């Protein structure tokens, strides 16, 4: 089975655990609302609620840590600044390359003008390769 499917199944299990915790707390409150509540029942439902809540917290923390690592490529606070910066720089490089290619296209498309190798300087070539 693939990892994403397993992760989704784990999240479904957590969702079921949350529903069970809410149900346990509801049973405890129902018992407390009675004229003569059975404290053993209240304690049982409350204990079940607390155990389930601790387990849900543990599982969610595990998933949050996993998502933090896969979203940033490394285990830290989950900042996406580096990825955004890389994307912005890549867009700038694409714009520059497109501009350089358009300039070359204009030079080659102009009728009657022959561009010799000597007319294109080294600095022009270096600028186009940046």
C-alpha cells in the first residue's frame, strides 16, 4: 500500500477516536445529569474519554511532525520561506532567459542585417547565460 493511503487511513482512525471521545464524554455527562448518578459509570466514561484524548493528541502530533518534515524537506519549524524564495528566483531566471531568447530572435529575424560572431561580445554571451 502507498504511504498517502496509509496516512489517510490513520487520519480516519483518529477521526473515529475523536468521535468515541465525544461519545464517552456525553455518556459521563448523561450519568451526571441523573438524580442519582452511578459514580463508577462516570469514572469509567471519564477515564475512557481521557485515554482516547491522550491517544488522539499523540497521533495528531505525529502527523503534524510528519507534515512539517515533508513540506519543508527538513525537520524544522515548517517555514516555507526557502521554497518560496527558490520559486521566485526561478521565475526571474525564466524571465531573463525568455528576454534573452527574444533578443536573439529579433537579431536573427531582422532582414538585411547579418550578425557576425565578432559583433556579439563575450559580455553579451555571459549576460545571456545568466
